[in-house]
C-alpha cells in the first residue's frame, strides 16, 4: 500500500515468513525541503506479526501515520 500523507510518501508492506506469519513494515520518505537538503528515508523494521497480510499492512499504515504526526510536531 503506497500513499502520501502530509509531507511524506509511505510504502506499507507485509513480509511473509516461513512460519506463515506476516510481518508489518513501513518505509517513509520525505523529499528535500527548507529543513532538509536531501531526501530522507525512515524504515520501521518489523513492527509486529499477523496471521493475515491485510492486518499487517494496516498496522504498518497506522504506525506510519502516527510516526509522521510525531515527526512534524
């Protein structure tokens, strides 16, 4: 799931593991602006494991939105 939120571009994915679980992950990028001279990339790492890909992606989405809100605060 890719989408833009405020000043960020967010890519949420679910990594399928051998044990059958789906690990939530988010990659957040921010283009250069007045505060940064270069593109910034933030990786969540594995957030949590879920039994469905849908749940994992939506967890990553919620985490990314919260992270962005805090980064801009």
